[in-house]
C-alpha cells in the first residue's frame, strides 16, 4: 500500500437506528492470504442497507459495530499472499452473496453477505475475499459501478439468467426504483419491449427517454394488469419483475402470458400474499423467487454493460461525510440509484 497510515475513517453502526451510525477512526484491515484490500471509490445504497440500520432485516445477524453497505467499487491496493485473481491497481466491485459463485445457491449463502454480517464498504478501505469481487466494466466510473451488485444483478439474473430474455419479447417493470430502471435498461438493450408502471407521469417521461415503450400510471390506472393485457393484444407479457410484492402478485400473474415468468423480488407492499392458485395453475405461470444472483452472472452482466454501453442512472451522489443524508434520501425513494462518493 502506497499510503503508510494505519488508520482510516469508517461509518459504523453501534446500535439500530440512523442516529447510531457514526463516522469513526479505525485500523485499516490487513488482508489474509486469500483476501484483497480495496480503496473504496464509491458505494450505492439499497433498501436492504436501510432495513439493516433500522433493525428490520435479520436483526439477530447484525454484528455491532458494523461497517454497513454491501455495494462498493474501488481499486485494489493490497493483496494477500495466495491471491491470483487480482493484482494491485485492478478496479473491482463487491459481490453481495460473496460465496455464491455459480449454479444453485448453498443454504447458508446469507451468512456470507457483504455489508451484513460481513463488513461493508462505507469506509475508506474494505477487505474482500478474492472470490468475492469482480472486475469493474471498463466503461464505468466507480460511482456508476457501485450501483451494480444488487439492483443491476437482480434484474439481469431475473431477465437473462432465469428468463433467457429474447429480442421482441415483452417485459413489465414496476416503478422507477433501482431494480426496475436497470431492468428497463437491460431489456431495452437486448431488444425487448418494455411496459413500465409508475405513480408519476413525469418519471414515466424520464423512463421513455431510457427506452420504455409503454408507460402505465398505476395510480390513474389501478387495473394496470388489464392494461398490459390490452397492450399485448390479450397475450400478456413474457416476463415481469415483481418488486412491489404483497397482494399485487395476483395482478402480476394476470399481466403475464401463459407460461410466462413472474420474478418475485421485492416486498415493499408486504412479505405475504393471498395468491389465487387457480390462475397460476391454469396459466402455468413460472413464479420464480430471486435472491440477487451469483458471481458468474455478475461477470456476464458486466460484459453486457460494456458491450451495450449501459450507464447506470444515478439520482444523486453524496459525499462520504453526508452518508446520513443519503440514507434519508433513500427512504424517500429515487429515480434510479443513490451513491456515496468516498475517494
Ligand atoms: N430479492 C432480491 O434479490 C432483491 C434485490 C434488490 C431489491 N429487492 C427488493 O425489491 C424492492 C425494490 O427495490 P429497489 O431497490 O428497486 O427500490 P427503490 O429504488 O426504493 O424503488 C422503489 C420504487 O418502487 C415503485 N413502487 C412503489 N410502490 C409501487 C406500486 N404499488 N406499484 C408499482 N411501483 C411501485 C416506486 O416507483 P414510482 O415512484 O415510479 O411509482 C418507487 O420509487 C425492495 O423491496 C427491495 O428490498 C430485492
């Protein structure tokens, strides 16, 4: 490491609640033989990060103090003696399910999630096992790359890894948050037709600029599933990313075609649902649970971001010292992502 100092600034969560997140001075960690030390350039926030701070996301698993935030991008400045995947100076991104490399997930993947229970990236430096990082797409800055690990990979894993999305197919996306805007950009780049629902006509226009073909205002048109059926000549969409959750899952089944895929991702409107099984049975809907994705899919996605020149949509970049304001912004919702620049 060029910098000889042994101390760094890190935000640490000492107890649940945003008021218990403080900017502390701590030791810079030393990489073990299979680990890399990263000078963090930027992190991005997800719903999960706020839920962890609020104590409503697996609270019994949260160590104290915790350096939070899973999604980070930066530069390798130190490597352990056994590291072969990376060298000093490589630009890398963290991988949330840090031990899930490919194939079927192991039952204990959540035990190895970056940002909780493992330390996260809201610090000047962070440690990752070398298997838990991927190279940054060459076309992206650290601020842009920090948005990929959860929101982008979740969309890619749903649409492409599970959904095998093809040009000409139709995708329904709900709202204009991080997951849905990446879903829009990926689907549009792959030549799919995008129908996007939103509460705001203004956000709908911004989504059109990014490539959305049809916009449905779900406040003005509560039966948006019927509108999707109309827009697809009664066939229904090929795929839908369900980020809202709750009872709306029934609408999502209605909005998709026979044997279409509903990727169950979010739970903003509730973690349980009364699903009409007869609709699922007669339509033979594929209801696919999604937990972000594995590293192989992350690496494939990064190549696609370079190939199609996809630029993450960032609503605001906060400074390291303004981390609390960034969390408060996240709570209000954003068009795309919220980023904290660190160095
Ligand atoms: N399973 C996984 O692997 C995984 C990964 C990532 C995220 N998630 C979950 O997915 C959900 C979304 O995450 P995110 O990061 O995209 O959230 P976000 O950035 O906070 O997006 C929230 C957006 O959802 C839209 N929305 C809210 N209620 C809606 C409704 N009834 N119908 C349609 N849209 C609605 C709103 O868009 P408008 O303002 O345009 O109306 C809102 O801005 C969260 O529950 C999160 O925990 C799960």
